[in-house]
């Protein structure tokens, strides 16, 4: 850089009487070119004469007094001292978001998919400049999602900045409800039994239920492991009889329907066979769920457990018509 500035020819005709200039101690430049007025005080109308390239954004260089004197002479000026001059150009690191936008455009991936970047030094760019950021020379392994690319940053009047990048594109994900704990057969799914988790798309079975509202209130038919998506085949119907709720038990005999009050010992959906306690006899029998609050006991069904206290009359017989 110093040699470049020293070797610059006289750009404009020197005035008849050489002006006296003093080197500045510090020069801050905003653009890609260092001008005569950046280095010296007292140059008058020649302040905008270009001398050479400025430092890269975010960097600096030092021009020693001997070189400053040579530059002044080449411009037809009389060097009166000063220096060295520190030439500095402010800059900022290119934002990670700008890098990710360029990579997503090149990779053709949606914003929701995460891109993991290997550690890299973000390029320094001018503070105020319209930038065009593109990813070039992209190499992608579809099986692993790993990629390499060259990040090119282009600003008007500036040489392009290029940085090598590598990273990985995360697999496509979908947010699905999974079991918050192990779900045993016979359990009725409540909101507290579920949690939402983002899983890779290829780990979610096609038959998994992704709408949580379709799960709440359903009865588990097959064990579901904690953290697993819940499949349609894992579930029975929606419970219409809740565990410990009061039910009407009925036994249909030829020309007669006998009913009794009972208490459901399990949740049940229509068509499920659940255990019910007869409140009168305290006997536990199996009964088929007919609807909300109604179960049917098959004629001749044997109790699963015997009463421990004398029965109380809570049974009613009705003639069937």
C-alpha cells in the first residue's frame, strides 16, 4: 500500500507556487479511495484528488513521514512536516442473518429449516453501502445435508469479498403431539398427557395423529411409549363413560329388562367392554358401553369379584314391550 501511494504520478498540473501542507495524524475514510485531503491539511482545491485504495473495511494502515513527503512532492506540494498518518476505514461484520438468507436462496430451503454453520470469520463490510450477498460454488450432499459454499459480498465500487463456508441443513421437521409419559391401555388421553415436539419429518409415521384435538378424550388401546407420536391404531373411540362415574346397568331378558345403578371402574367408548360395580350387590361385572352413562351386562355374566357386604336393593325390573 505504501509503495502504491508513493508511486502515484501527479494527477493534476502543479500550481505555480507550491502550497505548504502538513500531514494529518489520523484520517478516517468512508469509501474505497484515499484522497489528498485525507492525508494533508492545507491542500485547498486539490483535496479530492484520488491517491490510491483505502484500507479494507474495519482495518487501517500507517503512512510514515518519508512516504508522506514523497506523496506531497509528487502532487506539487511542499511538505511542512507531520505524520505518521493512520488511515482507518470503519466497517461492520456482515450479519449472520444476511449470510443465512444468501444460503437459503442458493440451497432452496424454506426459512423454517435450520441451517447450522461451522465457525467462520464474518467478512467486514462498509458501514453504509448497498450490499449484494450471494452464495457461489455450492456443493450439497443431499443424504447428510452437509454443504460447502463461497460467500461473495459485492458493494458498488468495492472489490468483491469472498469467504468459504461450510455447514449442514437440518432435516425437515413437523410439530406433532407426543405422549408426555407412557400411556397404558385403557387410559383416556387428557391434555396433560401430551406435549408438542418438532420431529424430523422422516421420523413421523404417516398414520401419526398430528392434530391434538383428535387425541384428547380418546381411549388408549395399545401401549404408547413416552415421547412417541400416537398412531390411529393405538386408540379406540372417544370415552362417553368416565372412570368412577355413575352408570345405568341393564340386562335384557326375554320380555324383561332389568336395570341397576352402577359405578364405572374404567373409561369407555361406545362398544368397549369395561368393568362396572353394581352399587347394590357390590359385585364387579363386565359390561358393554352403550352410550353416555349406559352399559349393558350380558345375561348370565359371572361377577369378576364377590360383594364383601350384604347387598342393598337398588335393582329395578321393567317389562319389555
